[in-house]
C-alpha cells in the first residue's frame, strides 16, 4: 500500500470516523465537542512550531521539553496538538493560553493540508510513535522540518511497518531527526531504511520527572483527610475494562487479612467511571466517588478516582501502586510516576509499550510482575507485613529513575539542531 491508496482508503472510511466520535461521545462528554478540529476546520493562528503528542502519558512526558523550548526560545509561537481529551486537559493545565492548542486532525489529506495552511509551521516535533503518512508528507512538502522526539518503536510495531514499506519508508524519509529512547529502537528504524546519521539515542523523557514539593504536601493533606495515616493504601492506576474485577478480587483478599486497607482505583478513561462504580456496588464493597467530594468513613473500602489529572496525587498519597493496562493485552502504562515517588510498583505481564522501563525496574528490584488477583494480594500483604522490605523496594524503584535522568537535555539538543536547519 502506498500513500495514495492509504489516503483513498481513509476517505472511504471517513463516515466511520464520525461514527467513532459519536460512539465515544455517548460514553464520554469529553468527546461531544470540538469535532471541527478533528477535520481541520478550526480557526487557527500561524505558529513557528507544532508539537504533537497523543494522550495523557505522551503529553506529560512532552511538557518539560515544551517548557524548555519556551524558556530558551521565547520568540517562537507554539501550537501543541493532542488526539485525546486527557492529553488536551494536560496541555491546558500546564500552559493555559501561552500556547495554541487543538486536536490534530485525522490524517485525511484535505484536513491535514487545511491545518498546515493555517498554522504554516517551520518545525514539526512529533512525540514517541505518532507517525502519520499524510501529516509528514504535506509538512515536508511545505518545507517544514520534521523530528521524532522521545521516539520508540516496539518489535511488534516494527514488524507491522516491514509489511507496509511502500507506505512507511517515504513517511520516515520526511523525518530530519529522530531522538530515540534506546539503541534497540535505533536499530529497528535503521532496518526500516532510516539513515543512521539522522538518529540520536537520548534515553526516555519519562525519566526526567519533576514532582513538585506541592504535590507531596497535597498528598499528605489528602491522606490525612481520608483518616488513613496508619492504614495501608494502594492505588490501581490507569485501569481498563477486563482489569477491574481482578483488582476488586485482589482487594477482597487483602481485606480478609487487613480489613482497614483502602484501594484507590482510577479508570483510564472517563467513560468507565460509572461502570466501575456499578461493579464496586455489585461486589458489595463500600466505596466513595472522588467526584462526590464526600468524606471517607472509617469503613470505606474503596475510593473511586473518577476525576481527571489526579493520578500522580493518588500515587503520592498511597503506599503501593499497581499500573494498569498490563493485566490485559494492551501494552501497559508508565510505571515511572510511582517509581519516582519511591513506591513499590506492581504490573501485569503485558507491558510491551514500556518494555525496557519495566525490565529495568524489575531487575533493580523496584517492580514485581503479577498475573492474577491472588498474586497481587500476596505481594501487597508481603509489603504491609514487612515494611522494611517495602521501603527497600520503593528505594530501588526511585534509584532507577534517578540514575536514568538526563534525556531532557539530550532531546533538547536535537531540537536545537532542528531549529538551526529551519533558520538556514
């Protein structure tokens, strides 16, 4: 498949894109507006730089890089795009109106050309893996310099790329620089035909976490408000359908041994909030929804984190963390936030999207892989009843984060090269 056939196929299925948005809108109010942005009809101002991330995780990793660009180049007008409401919320929270923000349009040629014609960017920085053939083609055609930042490419994705070389290789040729996380990913891109001279291995921006003291202070106040200073608290974060029951069963087993334990369960997507609340009720667990602002009672067993942007705060307030998206075949989510807070981390066996990070934490003794409710409960009970071991595990996780910082400056150095060729 080449790009022309790909574009034709996209036009053919474009009615399904509307159905997709409608389906998501039924489940989540966050998808009920801003549809014009999805098709390139939003009114936008010209910008020097477009920085694109996907959802919350990629956006959180991008924020320090964007802030450094703004600090070092205050003359630049910046547009930050995302594709999800959670990513959009993080952009607005971090930058307010100091950057222009919108959703990146679907990769339809008309939508992308209209988007680029309005913004007229000189540089395009794409975070992690969000590579779209038409976006890169038309950006490069306009003379825009393109870069992949914090790039990653799993073995599975590379195998899929190899099956579509007529589409993929011209797309990758549009990239002027690739700032990648690991040597393994660099090799995968080289095998796909990318010139090695374009590639820099910089490490992952996700290690360059900067957790403010105010977050720790707020977490301490939150825990005191829960009246759980001496009770064990664990967070199950970024939980997907298919994982809720496993987590609930694990908490039931934990309660048999430690009846004062509190679970904070945080669904990955807002449309799962109500379903999670119903499942907790069905399992006869005494729960409170965060959005209700009700006080936790001494017999509250579960806090449902049905709020946006508070997962880091919950991790900081808790003793232990399980990172979701890993108990089902999904790929997992970022375990570095609880690790940076010196919390013992649990993950399921499906963590391909964070393979190197998870294995580094596991090798250091800061993360344990668990595959069912019994294993989760057993590990949590061990931490609770052996606090010295728990502290050692948390410290090991923190050490991995500390030892791998520095990607931000390396990635920014590549951005500077991009800006240099843009000016010349």
